[in-house]
């Protein structure tokens, strides 16, 4: 009278990652676009480097201020 649902099957398809094939595809895309991706990647790396540099100088300034305050009140 009542039908119970059958359990869902688990279908897992393993994915194989081939780094050599991916590298070839990236080089092919780079040749097709004329190297625009490398300039974008360079800009992103440059921005992250500048962000790290500003963070380091900010930390250095804070440490120097703390040392001055420590010496002044000691």
C-alpha cells in the first residue's frame, strides 16, 4: 500500500590532478592571451608585497613608540 523510498546512491567520481597537463594548459592560455595573465599576476604580487611592507612599517612604528613610552616612564 505504501512505498518506501529507496536510499540515494552515493556517486563519487575521483578526480585526478595532473600538474604537467595543467602547466601546459596555462602556457597555452598565456600564448593565446598574449601574456596578459602574467601582468595581472605581477600586479597582485606587487600589491601584496606593498601591503606587507606597510604592515611591517606600522608594526615598527608601534614598537618604537612603546619603547619610548617605556623608557620615559621608567
